[in-house]
């Protein structure tokens, strides 16, 4: 007598991802990935938190391409100086400098500041057009600037 499909499946060992046996390699892979993601997040976000009073803390949330494009549309036809308060990774300062503005980005997070300077050098924008300053914008007196921008 032939066995049914149920009996054949019960006799065969299964080797699916969801098995009842512990898989230490998979656990190490998932744990390492989560630790790396948290480490990168903490590296970019936490340095700015240490220097600012609790009530003024704002995490780094980059503006997306649509938001940056909208700001660039608002700047069309204008010239002069631009100050980006909390410039983050510097994408707005770099785009404004490429439009002819003399742009300055104020950022308290030194890692984001270094990243922004590297991006400006990579895109061959001179430091006279895109300048990044490591200062808390709550304590900076800005004069002679035509456009102020802060994405909060």
C-alpha cells in the first residue's frame, strides 16, 4: 500500500529557515547588523545632544530631495548670503553654493560637520562659497545675511 503525501512529508527532514534548531550564525548576523545600525545612528545623532540643553534638543533628520528642491525654487533669482542654522550633512549649503550664494552652515555635531565638509570638497565647491562652522546656532550672532534657513 502506498503512503499518502502526509506520511512522506513526515518522514523527510525539513531544512527551512524557520526550524526548531537554534542557528548561531543567523543570530550573530542579525545581532551584528542591529548593533552596526545603532552604532551609526548614535555616531551621527548623539554628539549634538551632549552640548545642547534638554529643552532645545533636536535630532538630525535629513531633508529629502523634494524639500531641498522646494527650498532651491524659493531661492531662484536671489543672490547674496545664506545661513543654514543646523546644517546637518550640508546638502542645502552645498546646493545653495552651487547656485551662487555665499553659504554658511552652522552645525554643533562635529561628525556631521566633517561629513558636510567632505561632501563640499568632493563636489569641488570652494570653502569661500560653502563654509561650515562648528557652533551652536542658538549662541551665534548672524549679521549681514540675506537668507536664513532652518529645517526643524
